[in-house]
C-alpha cells in the first residue's frame, strides 16, 4: 500500500499511528534517501508508543533504547555499519526477537539478518508533487493495522 504525506507533520502523524498499533516483537524497516523523513516518521512512531523523551537518530551509536512507553522501543540506524558482524556484537537477536519493538533505518544494509515478517516502509520524495510531499510505501502491515485518515494511492 502507498500513502501520501504532504508535510513533515503528516509523516510524523503516520508514524504515530503505526506506533500506536505496534505489538511486542515487531520489526519495522525504513528505507529512503538522506533527508526524506525516516527519523521524522520514527519520532511519530515513538510518540504512538507513549514515549515522550526526545528521539534522535543513533547514526554513530547504531541503537538507541527507549523505555517509558507501552513497551521497550529500539531505534536502529545502521547507515554506518561496516559489516553484519557488528550487529551480532551488539546482540541484535535480543532486540529483534524480544518483547520490544524495533525501527531500523537503512535496513537494506542488513537485509540478510532481518526477520521475514518485518513491516517494510520506503519513503520517497516526488518534487513534482511539492517539496514536502512524501510517498510512503508499506509492505507486510498486519491485517489488524488501521491507517485512519490516510488514503491509499
């Protein structure tokens, strides 16, 4: 399915709705160019989980852990990862298959270790539709997932 977002606020709101319906053990992957809104969507996702502390991209630390929501939230940014073995060193399986929820930016870099049933999200710009327009493509969203006001294209 594809969703149209016409502002950073709409990207955030879509993320908030996704986070609000997330379940323990879920893994969400994010793909898209630099500056396309992956972290904005993640900020909304965290808010949907009930996390109120500031969310920032863990580009240099690979993972940020957040508590205080309805479940633990693990935000990965694997942009700077050199080898999948680095994920093994941080114990990725405990995160991917635990009782929290994961969002992984630049997930294509570690595709060989991703769970089969992860929700795959791609964010693209289309400057012909406006500077702030984003096309958000979602694959493998659970059947019980509701997108609220979002229209599919």
